C-alpha cells in the first residue's frame, strides 16, 4: 500500500547516512512486463498511447475534492530547489506560467526557485530552506530509506528506449580506443556527483561487462557543463553528457559514444522526480493541488510547443543553451504528458542499484514508499 503522510524525528541522522553514500548531486509477476509498462505514456513528441493512464495515489484522488474556485488573499510561497539540466517542463511552470498554462500560479501559489547541486538541495531542505524540488531517482530512494519526510509527486523526465528520445550518454575520445563497457577497466569515468544516477549508470555499465564496479574503474565528480573539457584535457577517460551539452560536444567532433543510461539496467526508468515535504502538503493542501494541476498543464504545454518553452527558459537564463535554434536541434528526453510515476519500473531499477553494489539494500526502499496515496501522480 502506498505511504500516507508520515513525520519523523530522524532528520538529524539523515545527513550522516547520505554523506556515507557520497556528497553533491501496475506491476506483474514478470519483470519484463513491468519494464514494458514503464514506457507506456512515454514519448519525446508528447503523443500518449491509448493504454497510458494516471491516477494520483493509484486510487482515490485526494485533490479531486479540493475546491480551487476561490483563491486565498495571499498565495502560498513554495521554495523550490532544482537542477541545471533535463527539467524543462518543471521549470516552465514557474518561468512562464501563462505560456505553460499554469492557471493557478500567482493566485494559489508562487514559486521561489533556486538552483542547487544534488546534495546541497537536500542540505537546504534539512536546514528548513526548501519545501520541495527535484532529485534523481537514486538520491530520492536513499533519502526515503534514511527517513526524510518527503514524497515523490510526479515524474519529470525518463531514460527511455523510445527511439525519438535522448538518453544520458557516456562518451570517450575516438583516439582512446574505448568503444564499449568492456574497455572500461582501469579507466576514469566522469559523473555528476556521488550517489546520483550518473554514478549508478556508470557502475551498472561496468558490471554489465563482467568487471567489478568498485575495483576496475574510478569515478570523478564534474559538473555537466565541464565534462567535455575534462574529457578533452585527459582528466577523465569517459564523460557523461546530457542535452544540450551532448549536442554542443559534437560540434568539435572526435568523440565516440561508449554506453548510455540503459546499457547496464536494461530498463526504461525515471530520470528525475519532483518532490515535496509531506508536512507542507498537509499544511497547504489546496496550494499543492493547484501546483499539481498546473504541473500537468505545464508538461503538456511543453510537449505541445517545445520551442516556445525553450524561448522562455533561455530568455530567463534557466535553460543553459546558446540559442533556441541550437537547442531545438537537440533531442529531448522522454516525458509522460501526465507526469505520472511508474512504480513497477522503479522497483526493477532499485533492484539493479543493489545488484551492482551502488546502494546497500538497507539504504533502499520499495517504490510504493516513495509516493503518497492520493497526492502523488502514479500510473495505473
């Protein structure tokens, strides 16, 4: 059963546990069936298969009974911590509420958004400075296992087998002779930060070649915008690239793709999750439900007109791209128009995190514990 709101006094201990993992950034009996389900409702172009559906909490929708017809005298301020890549639909909601179709923005809620690297986001939350934000799946799983009272409320982007979509890609210099995970023994791989999805994907790919992820490769934390320079100057042997940096890195040439986010895990899965503090949702239920409705609208608007969204985001200096024209030449991540989270796919990848030694089993949690019944958007 999905988790209902819970409070905890374990926050003080969480920092120690997370630090030990590193600092910075409808299920069936057949795992393959769960993997296939993870792709449902998932397209880079925004098309929605007829079988895709979403229901908050997987059952009763607590927001359905919330009356949003009469806003309060003053909107609720939501303090949000976000990242620097792959969150376009999430950013669109607060950068250009009108363009995003966020009809409740400014009346029910406003957003104070601040960029953070991954672990700093959780540090800020524990210090009482954030009400919600974004996190990669591994960090969110670890945070829940450690007792943080937060809940995943929606999917932002996916690593998907959809041929129209981009997947996070690891590349090497053509001159290096590195062309597959079998060539990674003794190599240094760039990641965004320890305990992030970029470290998990790298270790899973190393393991897929029969190598030991802990002994046979090294991992160095480098911000996404700096990965190309670190690769070309020899600091690392393999760099990790997301858009728009993947496209930018191809301008000079001389790079070869070695593996991507699906090489090791072999399954479609959530790349980034939107989350909120559970007590914040309890205290500001109407504002949260207004935010949730607007988030779905913003995601749909983004998928319907990516160029308009990119224009607003680049003008606001939120999207790190040199031009709209250049950005539109890049391939986007897959995103579910509904913003729904697939729990079956999450359980499969959580198991992989344990199998490759990325996370100890006692620092994980079942997918059902990552969400809150009635408030999280979940695929049926």
